């Protein structure tokens, strides 16, 4: 009898000690964090570590465990790799939309386990579905389990690893995706458009052969998804014009359009009205005379309304990367090179094509503020002809800033010198800033620079600022700087180790 009484006292003492420890734990600084803040911690982890760290948090203390388990939104991410884990997550997620990701996990082979079958009764609350793997594993499951409506599905990504793309089932999700906001397809063919795409904001298509997708299909898709903000095509542009030439589809909410493919891009761009403010990025194969740069633009530049007010142009013609960037408050055009035809170096014809692109726009509607030419890896045989650059600049009377980065600047300095050409006028009379980033001694010509600055000052087009940055060693003396200051209001010379920041532009 006495033994039982002692046992009872021991149990009561244990409960009291446990209660005391629990009360004492509440005074710890970490437990002063509001519960709502603690529940937000998992939102800041990388996806790969989310589950493991979430479980660790539930082991910190009883209070944290009860708090985290009571938050259904924390338990909606199902990767279907473990049966018990999947069952637990489904129970704790209550009625919240589920995020199901099945495929290659931690570089493991694609495998449909019993864990996935536990999610089938809950397909009605599917919010995100990401599936990847071989068609032999993916298509049967999609056909069998995802032919019913999914009213909550907002994010869909299907990536098939195969040599040739395969067709998705026509009855996938009953053809209705009324809640879908993000759609990504790679290695698949679909008879676009689906129904109910009025909420779609993001579209990504990858690795769809040009003969497996029609221009009319894409245009129909765009018309059924008027709220698109971000569109990306990677090797998924049709090569035939099966739509009437006069058909033009407007995407009023478009913010970003990225196209990486072999030319010509204009097949699609000819039929899209790109709104003001859109960032347009084109990736293609550079060529020489065979593929002039203007061929990558639509037949009617009116479609590119996002470039109605260009304020800056950046041309980078080094070995890597190679690009032309036009931007301003009304939008951006970014054209970059995948590889050069016939070798790793760009030729002079290609550079001239890039420069000539600037003249394709109505400069009367533009206030050109800044132009940057950059050749980060100079090639001895590559020279930009002064006449071609002169033709580009002569109509840009509002040009305010010219930056020459790591390139042979002698041709550019000479064409800015009014005493070097027959015209009595001054090229770019409003030019205020000249920036030179120099890497090699043969890129700097101080006598030519002095002559040009003096001639412009004498004709009322005095430069207000000149920045000379040496990326390796000093190429100019204090005496030469003092000479330049006679013709330029402010001359700054300094050592540096980086190219200019393109986003630092003069205000309009």
C-alpha cells in the first residue's frame, strides 16, 4: 500500500516538475516571438530543405509543435516519397489546396509509389501539380487520375524527358483550367488552347519542335489568356505562317516576353502587339551578311510599341556575352547571341548590323540619352567602321552620354571631331558626357581626344564631363588631364576594375 502511495507521489511530482519547466520555458526570449511570426519561418526556406526543417521545428518544444501542427498551410507540400509522411501531411493540411510534386527527387529515378495513391481521393483540392519523368511513367498516370475537373489548380508544370515530344491527353483536367495562373510545358504537345484561361498570368513552353506547333494555335491561346504577364518560349516557335498576315493579337498586361530559338522570330512578333513598358528579350544565332539583324524584328515596327521612347542603347560585342540592349521608360529590347555562325568571333558585318538596328526606329519619337559600346575581350581583327557608326549617330541629336568600354575608341573619337569630316555641323550637338573604360594602351589616344574636345568646344558643343577609367595601369598623366580640362568642364581619371553599371543612366 505504501509502495502505491509513493508511486502516486512520484507521478504527481513529475507532473509538477513538467509544469514548472513548461512555465519557465515561456520566459525564454525565443518564446516571446508572436505565434504568427513563428508560423512564417518555413516560408523563408529553400524548397529542398523545407520539409526537413519543418519537422525539426516541431521538435523544439511542445508549444512550437502544437502551434505548427495547427497551421494547415504548412503541410500542403507533398513530394510523395514516403507513405507515412504523405498520410501525415494530408491529415494536417485539413482542406487547404495541395501542392503535389512527383518526379525526380534528389536526383533519384522517377517512381510512382503507394504514397501518390494516397493523394488521389484529394485531387479535388489540388492547387499545384509538378510532374517530371519519362512519358512511359507520366502519361498513364495523367490519363487515369487527372481527367477530372480541378477547380483549385493554379500552377501546372509538366516536364517530359524524351527525344521526341509526346501529346498530352485531350481530356486532361476535363480541358478546363479556370483557376490556372502559371503553366509550364516541356517536351509535350498539346492542342492549345484549353478552356477557362482568363486567369493565366505566366506561360512557359520549352523544347517543342517548330513543326509540332502552329502559329494559329499560339495566337488562339493568347486571345484566350488576356491577362498574361510573363511569356517564355525556348525552342518552341513555329516556322510557318498559317495565320492571316493582318491578324494582330494584343496582350495589354504583358510585362515580359522571352524568346530563345533559331530565327526567324518575326513569325510570332509580326502578330503580337507588345504594350508599352514590356521587356522583350530575344536570343538567336548571330550570323554575318546572310542573316541581317533587322530580320529578327517584326515586319511592322508599330507592333513594338514598348520601344516608343528609347533612352539608352548598350552594345556588347566581346566573345561572351554578346548582346544589344535598348531600354528606356517605355520598355526594353534585349537581343543576345547563342553562338556565332562559322566560328566563335563576330565579324564587322554583324557589328554593323547591330548598329543599324538603332536606325530602324523613328528617332523623332525618341530622346536618346546614352549609348554604350563594350568589347570586354578585344579581338585584333574586329573593327567597327567609323562611317557605320557615324550613320547611326547623325540623327540622334539628343544623345547626352556616350560610353566606350574596352574597345578601340579611335574611330569613335574621330567621328565626334567636327574638324574630321566635311559637314559644318557638329555630330550629337547635345553630347555632354564621354566615358572611356580602357584596358590596353593601344585603346587610348590622348592627342586625338584633345583635338576632338577642343574642336567641339570651339563650335559651341563643349563636353561638360569626361570620365577616363583605366582597368589595369595608368595611361594618362596629370599634365594631359590638365590639358583636357581646358576644353571639358569636368575631367575625372581613376583606376578601376569593372565595367560601367548599365542601369545608371541620366534622368529624362
